[in-house]
């Protein structure tokens, strides 16, 4: 008899625990949706890794967009982006989700990112070579 009562309490406790976890999950998702990046002054639009410790990023600061190089040592603004380039980045992000044929502006922006990536690699190699010489 006592064994049956103990199992009932364990089952009820597990049910309540599962309910609490479910409600916590729903609440956290709701909070996450209200705390989006749209309300922030500085936003990371897209980030592409270049090497082990460096990457290129498109960021929005206020109403302006910038192409930046991000490394462990420093972060630099490489270029302020025009409205056309920003549109191509946004279209590129939408294409990642939709898998549509790329727009010509996206292709040109992709080549811009590729060129910037190659430049970053060359700078990193040059920096490492200088450090080895010293």
C-alpha cells in the first residue's frame, strides 16, 4: 500500500516539474521575441569569419552601415556602405532563407566581401612575418 502512494507522489511531482519547465520555456521564448535587436543603436547585420581569430562584419550604427574588420587586437572600419550595398546585404540574408537566384547586387557585394577577406588574410600574413623577423 505505501509503495503505491509513494509512486503517486513521484508521478505528480514529475508532472508538475514538466509543467513548470514547459511554462518557463514558453515564457523565455516570449521574452526573447520582445527583446530583439531592432531596438538597439548598434546592430551586427552579418558576420563572416576570415580566419581563426578574425572576421568581416556589416554593422549598423544609428542610421549608417559599415564594413568592419574584427580581430583580437583591433577592430577597424574598412568602408562606409552605400544604400545599394546595404540593400544587397539584406537581400543576401533573405536569400539564405529562401534559396532564390542571387541578385546582381548581391553577387557584387559577395565579391567585395571576398576581396576584403583576401586583403585581411594578406595583412595577417604580413603582420605574422614581421613578428617572426623581430
